[in-house]
C-alpha cells in the first residue's frame, strides 16, 4: 500500500499513503496501512510527499492524515484528487500544498526534489531525497515511454545529472519482463484498429487514472464514428479533475449515459470502470443487468484495456463468465495484448535508467518476492549492491557500511469501510478479543497417494457469522488438502484447524469459533 517512511536525526517524512480494495471481504472494504508500528516507534512524520495520484499511492491519506496533521505535498492532479477525498470526509484541505514537477521543498533535515517521470497517470514523479551526506532516489512508479500521449517523455539529461546516488528505492513490478514496456502511443493505434472491427456496442474498461488511455479510446472512437460516454463515479471524477487542469482539452464531447439508448449500437462506445472485477463498479453492474440506463446485448464487445492485478484474477474471471453468458465478445490481455501497456519498467528500461543515475545501492520495492529477487540480480549484474529484499514492516538503515536490516515489525491488516472513516471492528481488534458466531464445517475426505482429497460437497452451518464467499473458501480448502502432510485423520484435523482460522481471519470482518468435523471415506477402485 506504498507508505514509505524516511528518518534522519530522529525526524521523519512519509512518502505516499495508498490503499487496496479487499474484494475477498464482504462489502469490499479497504485495507490501509497500519500505524501501529510507527506510533510504537515514536515516528510522527513532519510531511507527506505524494509521488502520483494512483489510489495505491493516495487512497489512504484521508484516513491517516487526521493522525498526522502534517503538510501534504502533491503535484496538481494528485492534489485535486486528494482535495475531493478530503471534502468527502469533511476534512479541511488547507494542508494539501501543490508542488509542480521539477520543484523542490525543504522539511526539517530533508530536501526533496520532484523529478518528472512517465507512468500510466500524468505528473508521476520520482523524489530525490537528500539528508545529511546521503542522496536517495525514490522512483515511485515509472516507465520509459517515448510517446506518453499526455505529458513529455523522460529527460535523460535530468537524471544523468544526478549520478551517482547513494540509494535507489526502485520499482520491481516488471523486473522479470525482458525488453521494453509498450508505449501508450502504440496502444492508441491498436485501439483504433480494433475498434474499426467491432459491430455492436463497445465497452472499454480501464483504470480511471490512466488518462492517456481514456483519451486514446475517446479519440479512436471518434475516428470510428462512435460517440463516447463515461460510466462509473471514479471515471467521471478523474476526467473532471483532469479537465480542470487542462489535460483533456482535445477530448471529444461526451454523451450522457442516459442518452445512449437513442443511438444505433454501432455508434456507441462506453469507457467504464471495473477492469478488476469490482462488484460495485460499472462493468459488473452491466454484466449482471443492474445498470438503470444501459444494457449490454448479444453481439456487443467488451475490451479489457488493463492487466489483472495479482489477487483479482478470480473476480475478473467471474465477471468475464457473466459477460459470456450474455454472448458478449471479450478482448483482453490474453487474446489482444496490444490493447494494454504496463506503466512499469521492464529490464531494458531498468538498465537504461540505472545507467543514468549510477546508484551505489538498490532497495527493490513493489511487486512480489520473485520480482524483487530478479531486480536484485539485475542490479548486481550492473555492479549495484542489493543485499536486501524488504517486506512490509522492515526498518532498514543506510549508513557508511551500506544497507542493513535494523529490525522487522510484522504488519497486521487495518480494514476500513468504504463509507466510514473509522476502522471496522474484528480484523483491527487487539489479539485475544472475543470471537463472533460459530461456524460448523463437515467434510468427507479420502487419502490419496500424494495427500488428501475432498469427497462430495462441503457441509457448512454458520450461526451469526458475517457473509463469506463459500466458493473461494472451498477452492482454497481443496488446495490445502492436497498440500497438507498428515498420515491420520487426527493429524489432518490438527493441521487444518489453524489454517482455516487464519483464512477466516483474513476474509471475514469478525472471527468465529470454528468446529471442524472430518469423515474418512474410501474411494472405490475401478478396473
């Protein structure tokens, strides 16, 4: 969730403050960074610097800022989005201060300079953080896009002038990917080519924050004789803020969704939220026939101009399944990869960038463990020291001896309702709190050569237990049965009980008492 803390001489600043949507929990609440560890360590940031306006970098500011009451520095687009969030929460926006890309600011012992980079949202910036004798480049999210559509390409001379830096805190998301990420300009041309092949209505779903993609889709639609409409509150808000800053002055005129029914299908194009299968988003409502003024029909096309974020695959597949039932053509990253471009650097871009800034050390962040490890290997092949792959809660020291792990602080989830400012009960409660409800589970199992397998359906009786996704739980349980090493039914029950409790703790608001019953059956042998 991209909350980084930098300390020098007992003074601290924060960089970014994002959130994630927990689609695996009822009512899809948000998970925000926990402040338990910083507060326990006496860390109170004197400033919050925002690198760009993506939700996983600004989404939790409105929840955590009241605990800090510090200045928030952001470029114009991110500042506009933050003001809207603060207004929704009834917070004063006086703390939000606009800083233009290229400008610098001072906060205590820190000097921060905002350095413009290309990414899948305008005004993305790296931060050059100077304190004492050290200079750290916190890249945020970036790529080397020669044709970004909105904004200018990266100036290599700007970053070559920084060399050498002591440390780069670098984006690992696409570190395993060879070559170079696709340009937004390439995607724009591919979209126009593919749209010309569509017959009925077209819905393009992408991230609302990817304004270059929104602009490219709208321009391609106009050239193909289609009228453009926006669907989804996040999309409408993002476009409104961007237009206020002059980013979409040449975007074609928009048609209200309520007027689309008067147009022939071949003249309709909708840009909608919901590329990650979010149940509340516009595309999910369309797929389930729950939109009040627009209906998809057989022969229409849905284009996913976005990759699946790891962890969202199951929700996206359900969404696509619902669309398939309507006989909708689906174009996505698998059958039409040219319709999306990642906002993160592949290996050639990492090598080019590090050749410019010549870092002495790398701290690989973002992505998963394997992404960080590949990033480390690439850096070390260039003579850059990369001894650590950090996890959430690590306190890391940079000094004359390089990077070292000072201490490790495991992070507990902090879950908040999308409609409230206060954390939800249950997952944020202290250890030892009372459990809520009783969950009875009974399943028949059979031993196999490699483990155990479920026979027949899972029997479940939940009393005063918050709603749970039974399909997801059953799939997860089947996978664990195959992996658990147990010779007897008693050993199997002993191994499963804590695993089930852990899964429920991550997927339910409140943890019930679990009663697990296993029944052994023999699988008949057939000749």
